C-alpha cells in the first residue's frame, strides 16, 4: 500500500529540486551569455582603437590614403604606401622620416 503523506512530500521535493535545477541552468546560460556579450564589446572596442591608430596620427590628423605599392623614395615594395596629394608615394618609414 502507498504511504500518501510520504509520497506527497517526496513529489513536492522532486518538483522543487527540478525547479531549482532549471533555475540554475537558466542562470548559468544567462551568465555565459553576459560574459560573451562583455567580451564581444571589449574586443570590438579594441579593434576600433587599433583601426583608429592605423588611420590617424597621434595628433589626430588622418594619414593620407594608402595602398600596396612601391615607395618613390627608397624603391621598396611595401604593404602600405601613402599616396600624397602631389603624386609622391612614400612607405611609412620614409613618410615618418620626412616629418609629415
């Protein structure tokens, strides 16, 4: 024969345990998602700062347009050659050495 008071308490405890486990899983998923969102924001900010440093000088003025090519001063092939408005092409080293 079934002991109904003990059965009722056991069912109550099992339902409470399942609800607590479900809540714990939801909290873990929310925490993991929050951590990933925070890391995404941090990485995006780092990437934007790196792009800003690549495009602008320390005084805030932009660098001239750049593309891969041959420097007009040292005749080296570089990944980044600045194309100045007067038609001169300078690699970053020659550009900095010229003091622009």
